[in-house]
């Protein structure tokens, strides 16, 4: 959503009036990496929970 909000803010503005292109590109890449990190973290937590759920479901022989 933040990525969309950034581009909606910039849509229709003149190039000289807005944020420099280098900053827009850097902000866009940073937002993409933050989203990717959040998605990867949530997937890791979910997989760990599923692993422990299935591991505790039945007793394991020693």
C-alpha cells in the first residue's frame, strides 16, 4: 500500500516539482525490500509453528 501511495502522490506531477528520480527509485527499492523481509519473516514463523504442531501431534519413540 505504501508503494502505491508513493506513486499516486507522484502521478501527474511535473518532474522538476516533485522528488528527484534517484530518491523515488531508492524509496521504491527500500519499500520492496521491507515488504520482502516482512513476508519472509512471516513465512518462517508460520512454518516453524506448523512444524511444531505436527511434531507434537503424536509421540515419537526414543
